[in-house]
C-alpha cells in the first residue's frame, strides 16, 4: 500500500472508490481536481436553462452525493423536479444517503446501480462529473448512447472529463502543468507518483476530440466546451 495524500492508501493499478477512500473522498477530490467546486457552481447555473417544474435530473457516478444535493437545493423552487444520483459503489451511496438526511426539503434520491444497466426515465438534464473516464473504453459509447436516448428533446448532458492532449508534445505539457498544480496544493512527489501508479488501467481519459466523437456518434449535434483547465474539460451537449 502507498499513500496518495488526504489519508488515502492505495495499491498499484488498484484505485478503489469504496472502503476507507469514501470518508476522505470529498477533501481529496476538491484538492486534486482544479476548479472542482467552481464546476459545481457552473453546473447549477446551467441547470436553470434545462430543469423545469416536472423535470427528472440524473447524476451518473454521484459518489458522496454532494453535487446532486447542490443541484436539488439550487432548483428547490421547482417543487416537482426529481433528482437521482446513481453510483455503482454501495459505500458511496451510503455516504450520500447520510448526507441527504441533513436536507429534508429537497427531492433527491440515491441508488446503487450500474449506469449501463439501470433503466432511465425520460429526463431533461444528465450530469456526469468526472465519471466516464473510469468506465472501460469498450463500453463507453454504449453509455453515452443510452444517456442520449434518455434525454427529452432539448435536454442536456453535462459531461466533465479529464482529457488527454491531442499529441505527445501537448500531453507532456499537460502532464507537467498538472504535476505543478498538485505540488502547489500540497501533494508530495511520492503522493503524486503513488496516485499515478494506482490509476494505471483504471483511469483512461480520451482526448477532447475523442469525447466529442462519443457525443457525435450518440446523436448529439449541438455541443460546446463550458469549462477548461489544462487537462480537465466540461462539455455541454444539447439534444
């Protein structure tokens, strides 16, 4: 086992989203992903354009529930709107449900399910916040296809992903800049190396173009980048 910072221990090529990782996950992800909380705020503001009184909103890979709860709070005046967080990890959903108990006035639920298998109702907004990058590339298109089909006409997918550079030179530059960022926020070189080793074969980012190709093949025609920080990018795709 090796430490990656924030009290999280991992094995090589074996990063996990369950067990002890859950209790320190929020703190870790806020530090390790640039503009993480700003992205949440942006998603809430964008939701104003798509969530109406009778909307269903899904978050794919809801982890500890922070974003789904924030979206539900932001749209609390739309009384009949329903928010659903889906995560494959029992421990994450347990943490989300505990967090939810602090908010008795919001309409949000969390379920343990595989996003590839769960039945989705027609929805107006689907959020995937740094989740698809952890889904095996062989079934990634299947998931995006499914999300596209679930959306009502005029509905939106907000897809935030870590992205690779368009070629080796840009990838080296992006990796170096992200390493500088992690050192700046307090991670040690050994933390950074251990995290990188733990994610081998687990985190498989596509390039910006690779993500756009996923959206195009699913059927999306209208899309744009709404946030970008080096190797972290948020896309808005409208059906």
